[in-house]
């Protein structure tokens, strides 16, 4: 073992004290310090007095929050390491302030059996620098049709079941999937898309598509399946979570379902809240599925975030190679990266513009996903020390060349933003530190 690795392990055993920050606790911010011993939070209180041997992080002017959670990421491994790996994807997560990510099953082999899931779990155990909770498939081969997986065989090792990237086309098959998931106590996490309505489209069927001669994807391809599944969830009692909601109709369907007491939750992504199809450019970095939709859709999504209809903001981090994203709107692969831009985009685009307060941002990106997916991790004594420190005062321009992810494709490249993660701790271990914290740690070795 090298001297540097011994030094690193010794540092991780020391008590850490986050001094002078504003701490998110019980839905509000309070002035407090945080001490951490080993993997657990020791104390959250004002005026913690550091000992000489402690690692002290000066976090004055920063927000200290339970680590961010992204319930919708694509880590691409096993199967597609040219796009992303467990290592690079989780390093990107740490850089963005995420301490837990839930990994979608678009993999090879797809995690549709204990054996294929085991391949993914082994890679996670060996390579991940943040916590990774995998999804199991709904259907064999993640096809969206055919045979259901053995839910009971998978449920102990997965956070939920999803065929993300494909909608389950047969209502009877989805109903049976919901019944089996309900028996296991796991949610169905659904990509809602009616294949028969796609008609070769690849961007939103709206003003930009009409003016530039592109084939559009209609909104009904999403909301019709949302409506179907809400009825099935009511019938089966399944916990049902809708992925990457993008249309105003979906928001209204989910709002009414919640009012009726149906166990439905949902997420949207930063790009649907900030952009509309009027912002599109002839560039693959504006292409994802579902597509960026109309101004009216964006306004409905923001309203859903404000009134609580939308529970979670997730990134749908979906990296591809540069070549795959270099073929314009028509020819590029669908998907963009988001782990390293989520904090500045939401803070700049929603908080600074007065749509939501900072507390609601933390709820959407940390507290709510932890609660809904049974992850735990509040900032209180005895909990796992999964902690993110955010500096909302920093101003900078988004530069994909600084990303840890292999993916570089984002519609937000070059955007002036404010706010970023400066420190990320997982089980008390420093997995990302901005330069000033790196310098401090080096001086303490």
C-alpha cells in the first residue's frame, strides 16, 4: 500500500467538522455545524468546537444538505463503456453533489435475472464512488413486451422496476407487472410512450419541427400511456412513478390522480423546466427522449413543481459518444448528460427567478427522492454521513470540458449560471472537493 493511500485512509478515520454553514434540517435552513465520525453523523448543532486533530471544513456562506439523490441515471455499464462507465458516471455524480444515484437498466446484459443483475452489482461494488441503486427490468430483455421478469427473485437487490427507454405496450402485461411489484413492495418506474404514435419522430411535434422540416413526436404518445397506467395503479395498489414527465397533459393527469388518492408520483428533468422547442438548434445536444416540448408544456411543468404535483427533479443523465451526438437533430442518438449541471440549472433557472425557494429545490433533489424510494439519510445524529455542500454564490459558464462524465453533450453548454457543489461526502468519505478544500486537506496530510 502506498504512503498516499495510507494517508487517505487515516484522514477518513478522523472526525470531520463542517463549520459555519447553513444546514437543511426538517424542511428549513438553520445555522449549525455538522460533525462526522466514521460513516455516521455525530452531531448537528451550533458552536461545535473542533479538536486539534479534526478535519475542519470552512463552509461559511454555503448550504449543507443531505446528499443529492438522482433517481434516473444511465451509467451504461455493463455493455456500453465507450459512452460511460460506473467509475466515470459516479465521479460525475460526486462532482455534481449527488451521493446516491438510481441506475436504469438499459444495459447489456439487461438486469432481468439475478445472474445478469449480478454482473452490474459486481461492477458497482468494484468501481462506484457514490451509492448506486440499480433498477431491475419489467420485461425480459427490457423489450417492453413479451415475458415479465421474476420480480420476487430480483426485488431484494433493486430499488424498483423499469423498462426505461421503452413503454410497456400491452395494458394487461403492465397490470400484471404492477400486481407483482406491489406484492414485492417495490415501485414500477415507467417510461410512458405509445409506439404507434411515434411515427418516426425525433423532436417535439411543434413550432420548430414545422418550421424546419423535422418529424415530430406528439404529446399524446406520452400522456395516453400515463392515463392508462394511472388507472392500472388505482386498480392494483401499485406504487407508480412516472419518469421524465414532459407534457402539460401528463401533469394534469397526475394532479387529478393525486387528488383522488392514487399512489402516483413523478419526476421531470431540468431541461424540460428551462427550455422549450423554441430554443432548439440544429445540434444533437438538443435531442433527447422525451423531447423538449412547447412553451405551454414548460409552464405547466413549472406549475407542477411549484404546487407539488411533480415530486422529484431527476437528470435522466444519458451519455453518448461524441460521434453519436454529432449527427444533428435527425441523426444523433437521443440523450444528454445532466449530473454535473443540475444544481446550477435549477438554482439559476428556478430559484433565482423566484419560482421556488431554496428549500423546495432541496426537497425536489434530495428529501423527496429519499422518502419516496426509501433511501433515508436526513442530517441528524446516527444517520449515514451522505452530505453535500452547495455554494450558491459562485458564478461561472458551463463548460463540458470540465465534466467528469465521458458524455459532453448538453444544451446548457456556454450558459452563464450560479451555484455549484463544492463538497460531497459519502458515508463520511470525501468523494469530491472543490479546489479550496483539496488545498486544505493537502496541508493537513
